[in-house]
């Protein structure tokens, strides 16, 4: 029998770009048979991390097991402080909190992924139920555990053929006649931010550094030789792998920051276009025109979007659509609310067609 419930919840997202904790307050109504969702973003903020926590998260993969265990718990209480202040300022009483945590390791080929931020500690710190740890069951069933975004693409943002999220890592989703394909395409904001910091800024505002540079063909060629780009999907990228195998190529190349930044933007756009061509060919997905929704912090990079629009229109006949600013900023945190609701309703929130797992899964641990 079909039932309908309404939730008000917080979604928390800490991405690889380390710009802070995205927190949203959403109202979401769900009908379970068949699944349909209506929703509204009520409030959203990015709460910057302290310098101490930015350094701690960036350096944690190389620390001791004791430091890791401590940080896993302490980060929960730190998030709890940020969330409690958000709740107090906005006078919110959520039904639950859905937290992604912060990814430290992601090695699906070795059967594990690790997002720190203990859900039990966060529940204790805030006094609200917490749903977290959304990826591990999918990986246990031989999936990639990511991207999680297709749940939002399917239920919250219908009507597009492709969805591109430009976060620390870029990922693309394809809606092939209601079959969803998704995977990471290339490193994105974490490369741009790392290069911008060489010029003394936190990020490349509006893509101005990239726009002032020129493409470095030798660097672009070296980057394109990376074996990840030749792998068949489903596939996903790990932050540590990027820092070990991709960032050094940018750091060591003897070009200006502007030229290296310009090359990084070209590389991301080229790999995204190539990934979409691969999907179209493999899935035999043929239309006269396509539409692609673009979200994530990289959507504010005007040089990137200009280049993407030109190449997508010329090579694939794809129209690029940018939603309102709040959707660009907070889509991933909104996704957490949806994943939490699907978990509480015992409905799949991670799809085998995306991850390659043995079956769809209902991912997430619940802490009362």
C-alpha cells in the first residue's frame, strides 16, 4: 500500500575541496510506491572550517592509526558545534541529520572506503538522530560506492539527459531512458584550488587565472596519459590518488600558474566531453539534442563554463543549463537529505547501474 511521509532534515556535506561544511535544511515529502518526491530547500550555508581543521583533514591520510581514530570522533563533535550553532540561529528542530562525512580513503578495488565523522558521536553532540556511512554496503557488494548523486538526479532534478557535478572531483550522470549511468570524469576544484594557492589565493575567482593563461600542450598530453581515463565505467577517483599521481604533474611543470590553470580547465572539459561520447556510444543513446544540468562550485568558474558550453554544443549538441545559485552551492548537501529519507523508508539510494554492485542497496547507518 502506498504511503506518504514528510520530513524536515539537515544535510551535511564536506567535500574534497576543503572549503567548509555545507549545511542545508530541507523539507521533503516522499511517496513510496511508486517512489515520488517533492521537496524544498529552506536554508543553506557553507560553514568555513578553521585553519586547524583544514590542515588536519588534508594531512590525516599520512597520520598514525591513533590520530585517525581520534580525528574520526573529534570531527563529529566539531561538526556538532557547527550544526548546533546553525540550528540555534535558524530555530530548527529537524527530524534527523544526514551526514556524508569527509572522505579520507576511497579504494573500491580493495573493498573499502572511509568517510570520517562518527554518526553516533554526531547524534550525541546534537541530540538528533543521524544517518551516515552511505557508501560501504555498495562497496561490500563489489560496487564503486560512488557517485551518490544519481539519487538526486533521479528524484530531485528530473528532465535532463546529463548531470555534471563540478566539486573537488567532477562526476557525470546520464539518464538513459530512466537507466542511470554515472562515474567520476576527472579531478576538478581540488586541482584548481591547489594551483590558485600558488598565487596566494584560495581559489580562482570566476576563472580569471585560467582565462589569463594559455594551453600547455605537453602538460595536457602528460595528463591525458593517465590510465584512469582509459578504464571502462563504472569507476571512481580517490583524493589521495589525485594528490600522488596528478597534482605533482601540475606542480613540477615549469609554466606560469595561469598557463597551468588554463591547462587544468581544458583537461577537465576534454575528459568530460570524452566521457559523454563514451556513454553515448556504449549505451546507443541517440537524440538530436541533449540538456545537461551543471552544479557544484566549478559552475562559478566562468572560463570553465564558457569552454564547456562551446565544446558541448559543437561536439555533442548539448545545451548547458545552470540552475539558481543555491542549487549550484548545495546540491550535494540536499542529496544527503534525500539519501537519509530513502534509508529511513527502506528504499534503495545507491544504484547498481551506476556503481556496478551486485544489486541496488539501501545504504546508511542510523544512530538514534
